[in-house]
C-alpha cells in the first residue's frame, strides 16, 4: 500500500507540473492575443 501511495504522489506531482506548464502557455497565448 505504501508503494502505491508513493507512486500516486509522484503521478500527481507530474500532473501538477504539466498543469502549471499548460497554464503558463495559456496565459502567454491570451496575453499575445490582447
């Protein structure tokens, strides 16, 4: 169970990083549009 938890944590961290990247890209896109 502990291993699964660590795996899940790593997965969520990866998703958070990806989400932040997407948000950054989206912000820059909307900024250039304005």
